[in-house]
């Protein structure tokens, strides 16, 4: 696998049964977390690879690392397209949205349409991330169908995240529906619908080869060879043509 700066590792595990500790190479070899760089105890855990080099991860629960629950990844600088740089004319862009901004993900106290108003006029594209900030145990976020959204029913939820803050990557176009499945919360307005489009937020640069100024060698007052002052150069060419015809006529008359 080819890991580059900015990639994200997601460690799926049951909270309380496992964890993920980033450690040094020596600690990795010895399965020692005494001086771990960081330890995440809530699953699923997300780690962004923010620098090049080797990164080492182990589970610090006794016996787990020595049994093979350990991971080393080499992070490089570059992209994941096999060394081919993206087209310079279009720069893809994704955004992380904090749902509800400073309010976070909770039962709204202002109006039932709080999250609908929050999403209004926002442009969501594939790859964007929604962050639901909530207190674990007090709320959750369930992705549901349209019917489940309308009925505030999470019985057949597509997915449910119970640990806050929860991050959801929008990985497909269309409408996505989220609710809190704690009884009474959805019906009180803790629900969100977002429309996801396929595209990016950056403007496309002009098509290569389209001139924006006069081409080298083009007479003054022209763009791409076309006169910007109709009549001036055209009249000169007509005079030259008529003069040539006049002298050819005289020559033919003399020889005949």
C-alpha cells in the first residue's frame, strides 16, 4: 500500500477491549507503550498521517502486541495516483463541516428547523467530512433512509455512531439523512439532511492555448491575428491588391 501525507488510518475496535498507541521503533519491536507518542482508547480511532517516514502502532492491552496486533506504515511525500500529478487546470477541494458550528449536535433550543437552516446554502461535495460534536452517552448520530428521517425511526439505520465527536465522510452523491436516535431528540429537531453533489469548489482555469493577449509577432491592434480596428489593415491590403492589378494591366497592354 502507498501511504502519503494526509492519508487517514481508521482503527476499528471495540472500546474497552483494544486501543491504538503510536510508539517509537524500539517500543514497536519490544511491544512497550511506556513512553507512547499517543494513545487512543475509543474506537473507531482515526489517525491522520501528517509527516513522512515510518509510523508505528500497537495495541497496549497486555499480550495483544506480542500476538501480532501491531502495524508499521511508511509514509511518503506525493499522491496516490502512481506518481502522476493531478491536472493543473482543476484542483479538487474538500471541506470539513462542523455540524451546527458552535452549537454542535444536540436538541436545538431555538427552532425545530435549526439544522435545516444550517445546511441551507452550503455546497457539499463527495469527499467532504461532517463532524458531529456531542457528548458520548447523551446523543448519537444515525444515518438513515429518507423514510427513517421523516418518521424519526432508526430501527434500520444505515450506520450509527455513538462516540462523539463523530466524523462522517460523504462518499456518494445524493441526499444523506442523519438523526439522533435517542428517544424524543429527532422529533424535537435533532435531524439533518444534506445534498451531496459531484464536483469541486475551485474554478476551472482557462483552456490551455486560449490567447489572453496579442500573439508574438501579431501586428499592433490585433488579437490572435484578427484586427481590432476594422478597416485599417483591410484597406491597406486592398490598395496593394488594386495597385498590382493596375500595373499588370499596363504590362499586358504594352505586350499586346
